[in-house]
């Protein structure tokens, strides 16, 4: 977490929900990173095309990571205002990435 | 999930026109939910996505590392099962996140996680198949 976040945008939620949510995103992105490195093991049987899911998931992960600090700020601000906008973009990017990765895997194993 | 503060039990009503176009078309009308519930729904979505990623990692690993353990047909079947489960769980995670967001805004009961029994059954079947293979297939 960026060290200036709590100072810049504090909140009075004793449940620490913004931090827990931010950490949940980080855990998920780290899991995505591990999964995309596993695809590297597919280079010997499938060739360099196996780099495609790696590049795809890394790009999606970086995109989501870039938006995380803004999401944290929105969460802390939203707690004060009693309204948080739903994270459509992040859900679509992350959910879509996992769906596309699964489809790539199914295609490679089933038809590759 | 924390209980909402009783003093904040009635969040402000937000007309659909106050939201952006995407939110209006996907979420419809209703009241803004407690922001803690929005965050809890977000974390639940992420937990499902991590579950999907675990299945995906399992499928990739079975295909990559078990060449000496399983026959090619069984390896492909196990890997495909795990990858299909990963896809189902990730699709379900997105749909469920949206359904819960809608239900919270319309003050309706939260939808049941439909995929839970399928996931349990699928995981149990894959595990049972592997146990059978390990006992009888290796002999």
C-alpha cells in the first residue's frame, strides 16, 4: 500500500474494509501472476504460442494494479459519503481475463 | 461482514438518472446500499476469482507436470475438467457479483450461489476419479 494513502484519505471504519478489500485485490493479482508463470511450462509442448496467455494476463494484471490506488481512494471517500461506485471496470477486466485464460487452456488441451 | 450502523440503516435513495449510463443499464433503480456491503460483495467476487485461478493452476499443472504419472487420455480428461471448472467458476463469479449488487439495491434477498453444488460435485468427481486411478490404474 502506498504510505501516503492513510494520511491523505483516512476513514473511520473500524472494520478496516478499504484495506481488506485492497489486500484482497493484491492477493488475487499475485495469484494471477503465479498462474500466468505456470503457462510458461507449456512452451515445450505447445511452442511460443504459450506466451500469449502470459502476456495477456500480465497486461490485465498491470491494468488492474494501476487502478487499485484510485479504487482505494474511492472506497475511503465512499465510506464517508455512504456511497461507493461499483467496480465495473475492474470486475470485467479481472473476470474476463480468467475466463479468456480458461478458454485458452481448454482450447490448447482439447484441440492443441 | 460488519453489521451496518443502525443510524445509517436508510441510505440515500438514488434515482437511476444520477448514475452513469453503464450503471443505470446494469443495476437498474433502487437505493444505494451500505458501502460496506458493496466492498464485501467485491471481496466475495475476488474470493471466487481466486478459486477459479486455483482450478486454472491445477489444470495447467496437470497438463504440464503429470506426463509420467497419467496416461495421455486421463491427463487430458483431468486437465480439461479443471479448466472447465475454472471457466464456470469465473463466469459465475461475475454474474453473481452483478446479481448481488442488484439485489442489495432493490432490497431483495441475496441470490443463492447456484454453482456451489456443481463445484462441489465436480471437485468430488475429479478427486474420486483420481483415487480410483491411483488404486487400480497403477496396478
